[in-house]
């Protein structure tokens, strides 16, 4: 099983929010609204939105990184022109969100939200800074590993995916109940990006590569 | 080789909402209806940090992100308020339902359901007993307003779907 279960008691917030019944399996219906999805126009997404280090008076504090990869369908075909949204904490592990009470500094030069459309080969590319780990109150001494949140649409509403990208070698991964909620270790590893010297730009930014594979659509079975 | 889902977490509010995200049609659009309700957890408490996405199945002519123009969009997004409430303004969909996705802290993957604006003959509705079917039916409430609560867990738990 690729996806985590709804109920994963180690992640305390699932206990009152996980549905108690399994989802109802839909019968095949080629007319179902869910087999299509919204289309996003190039005019709707500013190319500058893919650079999270821009748009502020100065440079953000932190390790500048490039995060790039491809959005693919389950058959390995690229998914072009699909919206990818990301958000993250700053290099100190603090979100630009009013409910984040972690006593780490905000960075006036970093908000931590970006978006782009994939190109004709399904590629996305963001410039950002490496997010910091941060504490949360799930259990005593709980820390989230560094991660970037990803939201991807795909071709159909059934493919809609929200997930998190992690960094290789993070010592917090074995202790994180959200990462560990994915039961299959091989599937879990697919959430970890790869350091890539070819993506790295000399004297400027480290490069990480991470491909995203969306689920099949029921139509693809036909 | 599918990428696993992870929770949207509590801190998406500065990133995913956008201007007019809940307005699939502009204010004053002829025939527009509003779907509103609350997201509730297994204790009946409101979920103040959920994100809902509505899809009618028809892209329409209005931007999905850029809401400047007139016309109709098939896609909307709405984060819940502190009382767990959300709303969408839309043109009545061509189908008897709109598709709904709910993301939240504590949901490691989204729940998906359908908001039916009428109790019409339908394969999904017809497969459910009356109590379960009722969880998918939006209740008319005043003129052009429909109420649809999402109960994530427990008694009267909303019927969630898998494709």
C-alpha cells in the first residue's frame, strides 16, 4: 500500500479526524466529474512565483537550494502544464503563519510559498532556501524533519496529491510519525529527494532532485 | 512507484488560499448558488484548519486562479474559518453533484465526497441506505443557499469515496 492509512495513532491528530469506515469504492462511470480536473493557464501563474528567494527587499537567510524534478503519471508519462504549489518553513524552522508559535525568528526576506506549471516534459523547478527542522507538540521532544510541502493537480481530480518532500540523510526521519505513517519502507523512501551535483549550480546553490508520480485514473484501466 | 500522500499540515494558510478562491462565479452572477457548511471531527468539534476543494467537472471560461474576469469556473478552494465553516459560490453544476476534496492536519490523505444538490436517481445515491445517502445531500436553506456539513468520523459520518 502506497499511501498512509487514515488512522495512525502515533500522529495524534489522526485519532479524531480519521474516518471510521473505509471509503466506498466507486463503480466505473466514464461521466464522473472526478475523471477531469481544473486546467491552469500560463497567464495565471507568474514565472517569478517559482523563486521563493525573490520578491522581498533582500536575500533570505539560509542555504540556497534548487529543487527540481518531473511530475509523472503511473505509466511513467510526463504530466505537462499542471500546477505545482509548495510551501515551507524558513531556514530557522519557522513558518510565516500566525499560528506558528515556535520561538525561532521570522525572516523578513522569506515567505516560503511558491508555485509553477510543469513544462512540456512535466518538469518543475523552484529556487528556495533549505527549510529548518522545527518542534511540534505531538509527543515529548517531537521534531519535524526538514520538509517542503507539495501540492500537485495532475490531469484528473482523482490524481490530486498533497505531500511532503524530505531531504536525504535527515536524522529526524526515523522519529517522525508523519513520514513513518507510510507503511511500505520503499514507498516512504520515495518522499526523500536526492542530492544532485548536476542540478547544483557552482558558487550559487545546491541542487535536489525529486520526481512525483501521481496515481492512476480509473480511465487508464480501460 | 506512486508518491505517497502526506498531510497538508496546519500551516498552509499563508500559501494555498488566493483571492476569490471560493468564488467560482463573481458576485451577482445570474443563478449562482452558495454551498456552505462546517467540517467536524469525531467529537463533533469544528475543524478550523481544513482546506476544501470543489470541482464541478467543467472547466468553464473563468480562470481557476485568476478570478478577475466574468464567467464560470469549475474549481474552487476554501480554507475553513475558526468555527470550521467554509463556503463556495458557484453556478449550478451540469451534474447533480459537485466533487469535494477535504485536506486537513490529521488527514494523512484527503477525504473525497460529493455534494448532491438534489436527491435525484443516481447510481451512487441509489446504492446507499437512507441514513448514509442523507450525508451526501446538501440541504436547501433560504434562497440559493445549500448547507453541507462534512463529518469526518463517527455518528452520521459523511460517505467518503474511492476511485
